[in-house]
């Protein structure tokens, strides 16, 4: 049976402070969670009842073992999660200053194992057969992951739904100039049916920042659905059929905004698979993101269908 969703990209261990409003030098206790955007999206969709798997790599170390166990506990197939001898599993720390300041500190040196995904090791038939395939911009940041990501996209050839999470994190690129990254984004968009990104990310992909113009540029690049996250202004979605939806954010008392985008992504996938209309998909995805923003952790905070429905019905996260 084909997977509902296969994601490909980052994985790591999130170490989040259990005290809010405290800088890292003064934090005394941390919680350990599965992290990494592609892995979190797979978890989010699994929480909504979808059959999911992730393609990624870890270190051959105890943190790698922990990530395998966490994926299985969340119902995500880990058969394509493989170790890289000699490289440590990445760790990410954050600081939590609600409502809108969450500095991230990535420990991915000398190189993150998830950037060692090799095109020759991919199960291309499984990638082609998945109902949804999800890749990220960080996967384009370095070889051999860049070639593997583009090879997977080319082999899939827009079968089913192919999502490109624009995911621009300059700290994870050796060359932080968006102009240097843009050709790789352009190539990935050629094979993509859905593009998702915030204002910074759509500007990296298209050179355009204004939301409606950026959505048009993404459609012109070959996608069938462009989703532009506008922060406090909510989310804009435009498809190639001329339909559009612009949905405001759901009111929420933010505890930790990290992971909200991954919850949005998992719920977006769920809505596309369910054949929902564009506005319904965006409202539910917004609600999923808001729920996670009200919680400390990311992966283990992903909402259930009932929690999302309750938030949509209430018009806020209670």
C-alpha cells in the first residue's frame, strides 16, 4: 500500500527549556523532543490518521536511537532513516520569550547527517507512488542532499501532490546569499505542485515579496497551488484554477511559536488528501499551527482532528 505522505529532510533532537522568559545561560532544565521540519510534518500528518514515512539520516549514536524510537511512537515509518558513521545527530536549542521571540541555536557541525542523503540510496518507486511527497529548501543547501532532493523530484515528475516547503534558513547554507540559492529553488519548483513559504521564503524562491505577486510568481514557476504565510495577516492561498483564499490567524496565547509551521504543513497535507475546498484547508491548517504555538514542544504537541475542529468552531485556541 502506498504511503499517504513521505517527507524528506531534517531530523534532530530539540532541547527546549522548561522555563520561559529565561536566557539559555540561566536555564536549569530542558525537555527532549523529536525535531526537524520534515520529520515534524510527518508526525503532524500521522496524528491526523495518515500513513506517513520520512527519508532522513541520523548519527550512529544514542540520540539517533532516540529519534527512531520517537518516530515509531508517533506512528511514522522509519525504514528510510539510516545512520551516518562519524557524524553526530544534530541538536537544536531554543530560548522561549513569548509571544514572538524564540531564538534557535542549531548544532549541526561538522555536518548534519540529514544532508548526507544520497540519490543512489533512495527508494524512488515508493517516492513516486506516495500520494503526497514533501521536500524542503534546506535539503538543497548542500551535497549530496541537493542532488538527492532534485533526483527524487524529477523521478516523481509531479505524480500525485508534490509539496516544496521553501524553508529558507540561511544559517544552514554555506553561501547565505539568496541569489545563490535561487537557481536551486527554481529547479525544484519545476517539479512541484504545491509551494509553501513565508514572506522571506517566497522572496528567496521568486525574487518577489508582495504576497499576491509572489503567489503569481510561484504559479508561473509551475506549481498548481501557492501558499504564502503572512504572519499576523494570516495566510494567502492561490491555485492555478484561479481560486484564492485569504484566512486570518486564529487568536491564541502563544507559548512557543516553533513548530507551528510544521503543524500547518501536516494539516495542509491532510486537507489536500481529503479533497477539502481551499478556504477550509487553510482554516484548519491555521488552527493546527495555532494549537502548537500554545504549547511548549513541537512533535509531541501536534493536534488531533478533534482538537483542530474545536479550535475552528470556537474561532480561537482555548
